């Protein structure tokens, strides 16, 4: 090929390229003027380069100048989705339902729409697109929540709280009073209220838990000002026809008729036992024998090896005859069966038994609830006399329940001392008298007795 031919062919190529460039420039000029819509060719980088070096996607000034002025930035340089797919983030944002009335938009599967999708659809200037794409994928993996420092919408939190409240509705510990319908059949119930940490029960068979106990919500306890030891009369609802039994083991109290023989309004206005003013016992109790010097509201401790139970029986008979207006409560801890029969036949009052066949926990429950019942009667203006045989049995029960406590640990005697200290005469009110027997047969008994000597205001030593 000659030199003239080569020169001619180069000239033709240059002329052809120049024509193409002129045509492209004319089209771009027409597009800028709004005469035609021409899209610049998309420039895609490899996904590997996208993951390693986001700065490769920052457009140069020349590319920015070549792009049409009215064309969106996403079409000029679309963001890559990575290995999960190549669908642009803007399409996902267009497919999400719009939020209305201030509620967060929900996705296809009911998840709240993330504000980060809008950020990926229209990125801010100067920020690498691949980094925002990875941030959006991180939010998607976290269930639509921001990767760091994010919080759920306020309405979503309220919905979750409502669901939790709904799940707890109808279960033990709720604060909602049961609803009574017109066609409900109500069954009357009565018993002593036992208030625990998270719920309460009306003990219908005495001072120990039983199968017919009635559940009382804490909301009812607060509403009616109920206290441990109250005598509650109310009603439960008979199951409706075709109603499936729930998970609750006990029937719920749906109505309260009276508290200690008073209305709920009168019960709320009563004075609390612990808030009343105690005074020294001045009125004679009217007993004979070794305990003849005791006054109303005394804390008496009877110590001895034998004859304690006989002294309690004699005092019960004298109180029944000499002070019939007083409420008499005889609490027997691990008595012999024949002794229980003798007391029930001779005492005109309550005979409360913590039997030999019962556990240490039952002993503590019976004695504690009985003393609380005595306090509620004192709040009503009734003089109460408690004969406890013996308080050493209460100390042994607490020692059995304590986690490996040494016999010389004074904390074992704290419950017994607290019980004896509750006896007092109230100014312008009634009184609570406690006469408790004590033994010194075991180290635990001696520890309890020594701790109670300083609490009692009358000590009787039997020989």
C-alpha cells in the first residue's frame, strides 16, 4: 500500500469520527434545549470494585457536565445492590405503601418502612453511593431497624405495650376488676384476706390455703383499701353456659359486699393499727394466779418447763367468763390431738391450730395471718386477747425455713419478737393483749426466749 492511500484512508476515518462527534454534540445541545430526550450511556463498574473502592463511583466534573441537566442522578449513575441483586433502591421505595395520618409506612411483610431507603434512593451529594448501599442492606438484615442508635416509631412502641397488656389481661396479678353482666349468676363467699406480694386470696376454710379460695386482684385491694386479715364478704361469678374454663385455678372475686362487717367507704376511713398511738397498760385484765398482774394490752411471756399449756387453758376460761366483750383467740402450735379437743370444748372464742402434721411454712402462715386478723379487729375498736402456746414453736419454724442458719444467730428470733411487739394498748382505742408461752429445752428455744425477754413488759417464770 502506498503512502498516498494510507493518508487518504486516515482522512476518511477522521472525517467519519468528526461527523459522529458533531452529530452527538448536536443531540446533546438539542436535549439541553428541551428539544429531544437523550440519555447518556450508563457506566457500570464491577461489583468487586464497588465493594472495595467506593470512590470509583464519584463522577468526574467532565461526566457531570456531559449528563443532561434535567435527568435524575440515579439514572446517570445507578447504585449497585451487591450480590443480593441489581434492583435499584428507588424501585423498592416506589413499591412501599405510603404513610397516612402520621403513621409509619409498612412494607410488604408488615414491617415498618425504614427511612434509610429514601436515603439510598436519593443520596446526598459528595457521599459514596456504595457505602450508602451497604448501610441500607445492613438495615434490611436487622429487620428494617437502623444498625446503630435507632429507635422504633412511637406508635409501634405503643402497639407493643398494648399487646403486652392484652396478654396479661385475665391473668393473676392484673389490676382490672372483673365485669359483671346482667345474666351472670353470683355465688356468695366469705373468708379472711391474705395479701401476698403480687396477688391476694380470700381464705374460705380458715387461715391456710384451700381449694375453694377466691382470688382477689391487687386493683381491688387498692380500690377498697383492703388489708391482710380483713374479713371479706362478696361474690364470685358462676361460669356461664358453654364457657371454657381458663388457666386460672381459683375463682375471682367479682363483688365486695362488706369488709369486717362495714361498707367499703367505712373501711377506707379506718385508722391503721401501726399509726395509732400506744400507751402503757393500765386496766387490769382480770386474771387470777401467776398472771393476775397483767393489764389490757400487755406483752406477757410465760417461761417454764411444764404447766404452760394448763395455764393457757385456765386463762382462756377466766377470760371467757370475766371479759366476754373481748375477742379471744387461742393459737396452738404443734399441740397433741386431745389438747385440741379440750380447748375447742371449753374456750368461747377462736381456737386456731398449727398441727403436728403441717409443715413449718404452714405454721408460719397460720400464726402470721391470725395475728393480722387480731390487728384488724383492734382497728374496729374491739379488745383482743391472744393466747399463744407456744412462741418457741414459731421460732423453730422460722429456723427450719432459714437457709442453714446457726442456732446462735439472733435473726432467728426476729419474727417472734415482731409478733410479741405488736401487742399494745391504744390511746382512745382498743387493745391487743398477747400472752405467749416459751420453752428453754433446745438452743433455738433459749435463743428465742432470751431475745423476747427485753420485748415483753411482763415475764412469768414457772418452776
